[in-house]
């Protein structure tokens, strides 16, 4: 991987398209070395909650009351606001929520236990983890660890026939089949969750869904794409990870399980739960404030604004329904991708340049994240710049 990607990575770094330090920030405008004012389209805070005054005030309150940190594993101590946050999230999402400093650390605690079969009522059952090819890298990287406890296989993206073939093989081997996928994919597009849940009931398998990019963007209270499609509440066939960053506006993440015994197992034996610290106290305070905005209708209004912004950018009719605020612009290769990113930066717009190993070999694309904080002028400016470069229209995931 390093051998194939090193030259392109070096080129992106040297051209100021990766590993860049911003000097200042005002909403969607940032300053970069040599570029005092650039509109960024890379921040995944789609609803703009990361700068909401209520979240900032909540973070400050937590710091005033609890200090910066309490250096202790959560298997020993947890502060009361963290417990309150998890209860609030449990009620909001309709399951049992456990928070972690990142979604990655949630996977690190949960997936090995899932592979070992201890998160099922019978316990200690042999499993087969069936990974969607495009499942997020934070889950894919655990495959060697998971393979010590489970049979681990991969299938083509959203390929339900291959999934059912693997489910059949699992049953023949007396294994519990679990499909591992994203709800909303970081490169755009979604999983067919209603059909997946129907098949899971019909063919007796389970779903492990990373809905980090769907959290807060869907559902009447921002419960996310997976729960919007399969709820209300969490199905006993699903274990779900959610993000407190991205749409939620804070940092960190968590896992939502349908049963109390699963929650107990993760709190007792999840490695990153038992041997690492909780969320930063400022994040806990901000997240509690964000929950209130999810419950009082603020997030629902911001969702409406986000999809209106995306329709405006895409020049789409009002009835068009999008399933992700991420737009992708395919290019002919990594070199062309980096060059296009540099040309956009020179015009005042910064987007992500994406190439192997983030995407498959010989593929590359620009990744654009649209936010409620983008003005009409900023959206129009990027759109016209893409047109001038012959890169319009991007690919938009729609219903």
C-alpha cells in the first residue's frame, strides 16, 4: 500500500492539499499558508453545530465544574454528566448507548466481542463476519484481530445475493452470520437498510452498522439514517455505532445495543472501555447541549436547511431527495485529482483530494462536503469553478 501510494501522498502534501495547518477560521472560511481566505468544503460538521453558541456554552460549563480531565479508566470512575449523556442518548435513539472518545474506539471495544459470539443471548457462539467491501476503514483494519475469533469474509458493495450466499455458508458451518456495513458511506451512498433488516429477520442474521455519517442528519430528532429506516427504536437484529462528531457537532462516538446484557458485556470486557479514558469533559458538556437541540426541533430545522443547500448547489428541483451531503467528483487518476484540487484552491475553494488507499487502486476523486453554513455565494462559486474545469456535475447520492 505504501509503495503504491507514497508518490501521490508526497505530491498532495507538497502541493498543500493534505496535512495542511489552518491559521484562522470563520464559519466556512479559513486561512492557509499563502492563502489568507479560502472557503473549505471538507468539514463534516454538516449542520454547523460545532460552532453553535449553546454547544460552546455547554463545553465551558463542564470545564468550570469538572476541570479538564480525570485521568482514570471508566471501569473505575465516570463523572455524572457522562452517565446523564448516555441516558439521554439511550432515550433519543431507543437502545442502550455507550459513549467513546471516537467511533473507532467504539469498534475496538465492540467488534472483538461480537466476533467472539458473546453479544448473543446464547453466548460464546461461533460467528462469521461478512464485511461490505466499502465498510469504513476503522472497521476493516480490525479484520486480522477479528479473524482470531471469527471467520471473516468480504463481499461486493451492497451485493445482497453475495450476502445471502455467505449467510447460507455460515448456517451450514453452524455460525452466526453478521453483516458489517455503513449506514451512510463516507464516499457517498447508503446501505439498503429496510431490505437488509427484512432479510435479517427472514434468514436469521444480524447487522453491525456504522452510521457515523448519518447521525443527526436523518430522523425527526436526528436519530440517524439507520434508525430512520428501521425504527422507531433499535431492532434486536442491529448493533449500531453513532458519531458525536460530524452532524452531531461535538467529538467522539458510541455504540447502541438493544439489550442490557450486551451493554454490560461491553462495559465489562470492551478493551478501550476498560483501559482508556472517557470523552473529554468539554465534549460531554457540549454533547448534552446538542441533545437538547435534537429534542427541541432545532436539528430538524437544520436538516431542512442542509438539504435545501445541497439542492441549491446541485441545481436540483425541490422534490429531489438526497441521502448524503457528500458530493463526489471522479477524476482520471491521482495526479489529475491533485491538480484539480490545486486549481480550485487557487480560485478560493478547498476540497478533499481522495486517492488510493482511501479509494480503490487507479481511482481518484474530489470529495465535497456541503454544510448549512455555506452561503449561496460560496456554493455558486464552487459550482462555477467546477464547470470551468470541466468537472461538473459531481455525483450526488439521491433516493
